[in-house]
């Protein structure tokens, strides 16, 4: 029998759908809210007979209220997520990512529901040191990162009102099922390689990222929900930094093709170095990423 009723907001998206699949596997009851902006119902094919799905927008408080009221825990994965887009659609990014999160926290307070929400390593901007500990200064470089920081401020505000909300600061998440238009660098490189096109690197490729597998991220979410932690921001990364140039060659090598990446002008608001300090996730959640990028690339 399924006893715990979770709502996954943004559950048709890349990370959200992996989380839904994992929760169902763990025998939980799952309701999903998503407006299908970048998410897709095909991400939920395997579990479609076992879930309840609501096509709703997180900016619509009254419809959310009806869905959330009986839930035992909320996972909030919905957002607009494309850094370069966030410069041109600043207001829309703010509305969805900040007003939407405010609605969710408001209802969490009203019904006394615990929340685990997706924050991001982008709140750190260019860190003074790596690996980045959670108490590092928060100084996002772009409007998207600013919305994620605003979400953390909201979580701090609601914590004072008794809401339990944990913000997981995901680093660069990769894995199966990313929407190409909204995808991260690994999916973009893989899509080009499939067409035998060379990966495109913006900048000199020395910028580093901490790539964490989406299945590991799903597990971190459930551990956070079940933990005794009431309010915290926790890094979700591997602790390993890989340069974009090394990543490009790793993907080229794993494909067996012989080619060189193409270099283009650096993007605005692109972080130079990113690597998680993983001490806190281990201490508070007993979580460590298991999947290694190179092994995943070779197996796929
Ligand atoms: N993918 C990463 O590397 C990464 C890194 C750090 C943080 N994050 C955060 O993780 C979360 C999930 O990201 P993702 O990569 O799965 O992105 P995604 O675009 O695949 O998923 C986001 C989901 O939110 C839904 N959504 C968007 N606007 C909505 C609205 N107004 N109402 C209801 N649903 C809405 C989309 O349809 C989609 O299903 C986001 O909060 C993102 O900021 C992702």
C-alpha cells in the first residue's frame, strides 16, 4: 500500500521526471503539476498509469491550492532554466521562478507541508574558492541565477514562519531525457556528435563544471525529504571539476570519431569555475553521487 503522497512540481521535466520515476519505484504515491513549458509527458510514459497529472501553472495560486492541500511533501522542480534566455525574458523568469516559488511556499505554510526545492550552483556566481562550500558568498552572474537566489531568500523568510524547506543546489545535471532546446552542455555535445558535428565550445574551454548524474540527484531529493534537516541549502554535486574542453574530448573519444571541437566567443554570464564541496550533503543526507561521467558516456 502507498502511504506517502508526494507532489512533484515540474515533474514532466528532465530532473522532475527522473524523480517521479524513482519515487514510484520506491512505492510512493505521486501527483504531478507541470504546465509542459519545457517538460514532456513522454518523460512519464513508464509510470503513466500510476501517477496523477495536472497541467497547471505555478503562477496560478488557487489551482495549486486544490492540488497541494492533501500532500505529505512537495518536491519543487519547476522553473525557466536557460541562462541566455533569462537576459531577454527577465520579467517572465522572475514571475515563474520567484512568484511561482512564493506561491508554493505560501501553500506549504498554509497546509504545514515540507518542501524540497531545486536551487542551483548558479547562486554562487564566480566563487572565491573551489570546491565551493555552502556558506560561500551568493553573487549570481545572470538573471536566472538571481531568481534562484531570490528563491533562497524566500525559503529563509518562510523558515522564520515555521516552513520546512530544503534547497538543493544542483551543479550541472546530466542524463537521459533532457529536452534538447533547454539542455545542458553534455546533451548538446552528444546531439552534435550524433550528427557527426564537432562540439561547439564558447570561450577557451578552460571553464570547469561539476557534472552530476540525474539519477543521483533524484536520490538526493528523497533523502532530503526524509531527513531530519528542517531548513538548509545543500550542494548536490560530485566534488569533481571537469573543463569543457576535456568534456568535449571525452565525448569525441567515446564516440570513436576523430575531430576537434569548434571554439566560439565566450557567453555572457558564464561562470569560470564550478565544483561542489560535498561535505555537507554527506553529513546531513548521507548522500554521495555514485555515477561517474566517463563510465556513463561509455555505457550509453
Ligand atoms: N539541469 C541542471 O543542470 C540544473 C542545474 C541547477 C538547477 N536546476 C534546477 O532544477 C530544476 C529542474 O530543471 P530541469 O533541468 O529538469 O529543467 P526542465 O526545463 O526540464 O524542467 C522544468 C519543468 O518545469 C516546468 N515548468 C516551467 N514553468 C512552469 C510553470 N510556470 N508552471 C508549471 N511548470 C512549469 C517545465 O514544463 C518543466 O517540466 C529547475 O528549477 C532548475 O532551475 C537544474
